[in-house]
C-alpha cells in the first residue's frame, strides 16, 4: 500500500477554456498542438489552434477517445464505433464533421460503449469499453484494433469501465484500470500477436474514479484519480499528487518542444499548464504512437 502523500493544490496556468467537458487529451506532433474531444458538446478542440484553423470543430457524433493517424487523420471512439476523421483544409468554413466508420464494437450488447483508448508503439489502437447501464455489471472489455489484423479482444479482466490505458516507453508493457474499482494494473504486451501476459497490480488506487494515464520517458506513470493527478515511479512508489484548484483533472498529456510540457485537461473544459515549481525537473514525455490507417505507410514515429 502506498504511504499517504499530501496533495499539492495549484491554480495551474489556464491556457484556454472551451466546451463543457474534457476527457482524452493527446499531442498531435504533426500539427504541433494538443487535441481533445468534448463528449457533451460534440466538439473537437485544439490548442494552440493550427494556422487558419478554428480551435473547435463540430462533430456529428460524440467522441470520447482519440488517436492521431499516420495519414494525418484522427481515429475517434464514437460510442460503440471506431471512425476515421479527415480534418478540413485550413480556412474552410466550419461544418459538422462526419467520421468514416470502421467497425462497431460488441454490436449485440447495447449496454457497452468505448470509454478509453490510445495507439500503441506499433501502430495499433488499444481501447476498452464501459457498461453504460444502471446495473454497472463488469461487462466491459479491452481490445486491440489494426487494419492489418482487425479486432482482437485482449485477455484482460472484465471491467465496469475501462480506463488508464497507457504503454511503457518501449511499448512492451500495458497499463489499464477499471475506473470504478480495483487497482491500476500492468501486464506484458505483445503487439504483433495481440497477446497479454503476466498481469499484476501496479499500484492501489486512492479510490474509484480512475481516469487517463500516461507514461513518461523514464517510466514514471501519471494517473488521474478522483480528479487528482498522481505520479508514480516505475516500481509503483508514489511520488506526488497534484490537484487543480479550479476544477477536477480529467486527462493529461506531454507535448511541445522535446515533449517537455505537461498539460492537464480539466473536467469542465479548462486546459492548464503546471506552474514552474511543479514542472521543474520533470522527465520529458514520449510521443504517442500513430495509428496506421489504410493507404499510409508505417513511419518510424509510429514504431518508436
């Protein structure tokens, strides 16, 4: 069990506030901006806004998971479906954007919906589902999807709501959690075979409410728990807990020059940087893998 550590409360450096909610935050290295969907307002936001592009784009459907693609498109988790989104050319008038649907997940089970996901280090998208019904039975699952192998269910425990999906810097270990109960877990991950093994507890969670997770370049894990950002060493030792004074944290992502800027997305749509006293000395992050979509060659960054 982790020893209790005081929570450092910070107002954060508010960079922008848009929309009604925050969920998944990702760094788009090609366009040099952070991106996140607002699942309540059906919007897709970017900061800083790319040249001649609006900061917000309207979507025809709600999105709650996002990954950048090797073609420059975006992969979105849209309820029970995965879809590819072409971003409009700069300066084009804004209109609701329709994603190209790739597949429907667990079509025979109306209670489940995609809840979290990210690209692995080899061009696949790893994601999980949640039970959206009131019974809250653990019927959510974890999957790997690629256009080479299709959809493969990962042999991980069933959950009420899949969360905290992240990868070690070398891509050989997968982190995951049930947002409603239990621990932050870690397992060995074979991307090519779509296999997992050696599943064990990485650390106990402070309580229900696990959200996004990322891993930095030295293997430290950053986990959102009950609206607080928690940092662990690679062995599971608790390092620090950071709370935003204005709103609960929803997601976190490294980006910027050298992947040295850590931003926190608030649950009510605020995007925050850490003040210098908290940001000083942090290890840089690791670029997200790129989902390899059809018609695009795999890149070195997708396999890094």
